[in-house]
C-alpha cells in the first residue's frame, strides 16, 4: 500500500507515540506501507515540529525530527508533482492531493476536516487514521 500521510497525523504520531497515530509510524517502520511525500510536505512537517511552542510543550528534540525525516526517506517514495490542483477549500491541503495524484496513491491519511469532508479525490480515498489502520 502507498499512502500520503498528512502532516497533522505525522506530528500527532511523534507527540503521542503510543496513540493511534503512533501506530501509523510503527507500520511505516515495519515496512507495511510506503509513505508518499514531496519536498513541500517535508518542509511543512519540519516547520510544524520545529515551532518552539510545540517542542517545549511536547518535549520534541531536534533528534526526534531528524529520526522521523530519516524514516520517511527510508520507507518512502519522493514525488515531484507536475500538476497543480485547486480542489480543497484549504489551499494548503492541495499539496497533499498533488502528491497523491502524482503517484496514484492508494490512500490519503488525514485528521483534517477540509480533506476528510472530500472523502476521496480522483478515486483516491481520504481516510481517518483508524480507517487506514483497519486495512492492516
């Protein structure tokens, strides 16, 4: 299975490693799916996790961020979307759709209502974390 995983899910997984979102990272570590990513998605993830208020509140270290990025690069597939999409009510979320369409992903995993309300995009299902995990 190949899936684009939204930044909010990856951040939650790092913050609550024993939680439901943390299971996504465990499945990634175990090689049970391939994460699809683009440079803009990685940049967003690093920016979110590097915010001082996030790092202090959740005790996230630079090494934690580096380890997550290395895991994504190890178990992932980098795509460079050629098509610009303007379909989501939150324009920032279009980059997730672009990555998914570029490689014909099997799923998009998100906790973002702007994406989840779409339910699917170009036959690619948009799933909550629990829905994604249920497929394993």
